[in-house]
C-alpha cells in the first residue's frame, strides 16, 4: 500500500466479518511497518492470537482487507454452493 511507519489508518469492520483499513485516524503503522489490530476489532472478527488471516490490498480504493480464515472458508463454501447447478458439466 505504500504506507510507512507512523501512517495513521482507520479501521472498519464490515459484514463477513472483514476488516477494512484505509488512511485515517484510528491506529498507526508501528515502527516495524506492521498494522496491529486492536483487541476490540479482533474480538468482533473472532480473530485469536496466532490465527492466520488473508490480507488483500485494493490499491484502486486505497484499502487493505483483513479477512479471518473462517470467513475465507465461508466464502469458499458459498462460492461452491452457487456453482452446484453446473455439476457434471
């Protein structure tokens, strides 16, 4: 994203749950260049210490998506269910 240490970032939890990070005022990129999610955000998204997440950048919108693996699993199941009508093709 081109963000550097000290960059202010705004976090929003969207349905899924998915954390959307954009430039703003909520938290800051730490000196090591990491974005740490506050405990309140992790709890809302059911992200525990050590959990893996999918991080995807949308440069056009200037945002970073943080998606818990349980949400990725749910997305995959929904995708496959939507494709069940074409089984056997």
